[in-house]
């Protein structure tokens, strides 16, 4: 993979540069907003730093390659996919070895807890830290701990890791609530749930803008919810429409922005968003991820959206999984907390404002079930 780092004033400019070099198939490997120090805290400048990569096309099978006639075949082919795969496998193996070495230092009665956390999909690093903590405390107190005592240590460790991150639903301090995320994760349904609660429980005047104009059904889906809530919907096909929608909904307390689910691993779709939505508005942006997605894919999506100042995550489809470890891994790795989690299709019932204590209880639940 070819990689290159770009710095630009805005995400849009950075994306343009990436696209000029690598085209539509570029992958964003990381993105960050960097602030220059400025003079005595004045003249601070924000810029966006993006690392992008491009996978070079590998050998096509139909190419007449005769390995025995070409001594370099094995090595050239290996440099591409094979090597990357081997590296990945080796890293995974090393991690597992390190982890089991750590586990083997621990007494037998700690294993059910660590095995439970593994099943929950908590990262090896996280589990090792918890194991170490229990081990150190046992050493210090020169005794084995009961399951209850271990549970409390794990709970305490998880709480310390999570307590400084932001948790809880919309703040109601910002007028615009922007909901982003890949296809089909539950963005529109979740918007309807949050909006209904804002209207029913907080008596807010709500409105909607949808920028999801790729499918007629998407507009209709949002309209159906908006009609039930007797709230206006504006459709924005381009940035001019978006500005007009903002003006039309000026009297609203809260405006929910629904976006199209696209394959956001591709730069061009992320770039489309920046062209359409005015991210400089007084806006809270949430990234919606489904707990049924693969963790590796979620990680890439989070990287792609980092420069959008994601306030918090929203995790959906909790009802369709029994392992919620990846949620903790993502929060810890990116220092982003969680606003809500959803656990069903019913609007507005199936949504809960997240707090870390409840999530930790859910993660540890069943640790000692035989
Ligand atoms: N089981 C379950 N299903 C959910 C949950 N949230 C949403 N869904 C379902 O997931 C499907 C997709 O939901 P949408 O809200 O249309 O998802 P979206 O992200 O807006 O989809 P696109 O706009 O196409 O990207 C629908 O069938 C929802 O009912 C949840 O928490 N649990
Ligand atoms: Mg949608």
C-alpha cells in the first residue's frame, strides 16, 4: 500500500488533494484536526491532517505467469497480499501468545472472568490490563480473590477507563443534530427515536433536514416519522438547498439532519458530505455504528469520520448481539463516549441514553454463569 500525509485548512481541501493523487479508491487511514499554538493563545489556526493510502492493483490471475520460468515470481507476488497477510497473522499470534503468557501467570479461578471478557470481544490489550490489575492486587494482598472481588476490580478498572469520556444524549445546547454513519445501521430510525423524545419529553419544536436523496424511499421514511410528530421536513439535494432549509426552519429549537448511508470506506462519499452539509453550524455530530458490524470495519469508519468532530457514538442493534466488547475498544482507542444505544425497531421506545456504569454492568453480566 502506498501512503501519504496531507495537511490542509479544511477537510474538503484535504480530500481534494487525496483524490488528485489517488483517485476514488483511496482509503483514509487516519485523520485529525490539529491546532497550531498561535501567539499567547491568539491566532490559533485549525488545520486538518489526513493520512491516505492506496492499494496498488495486484497480479491478475489470467496473466500468463509461469512460476517455474520466472524466478522472481514468488518474491514479487509475496510482497503484495501474502506478506501483508503474514504480517497480520504474525501480529495476531504474538498478541495471543503475550495474552496467554499473561493468563498463565494468573490463578485458575481468574480464568472464567477473562474468558468471559474474551467472548464479549474486549481487546487483548484491555483484557491483559484487567488481568494484570487483579494479579498485582493479589500479589500485594498475598491471597486469592473470590469471584465477587475480581468482579469489583474489573468493574473499577473499566470505570476508571470510561469515566472521563462524554456519555449521555443530546445536550440541547446546540440547534443542529447531525447523524452520520454507514448504510443500514439505523440512522433514520434512531433520529426518529431521539426526535420523538425531544418533542414528547422536552417539548422542543423540532424539524428535519434530509440529505439522503439517493433513494426516494429514504425521504418517504423520514417524512412518515415527521408526519407522526407533526414536524416539518426539508430535503437538501445540494448545499444551496441546505442553506435554504436552514432558513426555512429558523423558528425550530432543534433540527435533526439525516444523511445517506454510503460506503464511507471510500473517500469520495466522505467528501460528498462535506460539500453538502455546513459543518461550521452550531452542531452536534453523532456517528452511528451497528453492533452487528465487524469491529475491523467499524475502526476504519471511525478513522474516516474523526475530522468531523464526532461528539459521541450511537450504537445500534444491541438486541442482535451478545458481545459488546468492541464498543469499549472503540471508545477507549478514540476517547469518544457514547450518547445512546438502541435495542430494537420500535420508535420511540427502543433507545436508551448511555451511561458508563450501565454499559459496564452489561459487559460483565454472566461472567460467572457456568
Ligand atoms: N434489531 C434492530 N433493528 C434496528 C435497530 N435500529 C434500526 N433497526 C432496523 O434497521 C433497519 C435499517 O434502519 P434505518 O434507520 O433505515 O437505517 P439507516 O442507517 O437510516 O439506513 P440507510 O439510510 O439506508 O443508510 C430497519 O429495518 C430498522 O428497523 C435496532 O436497534 N435493533
Ligand atoms: Mg436512513
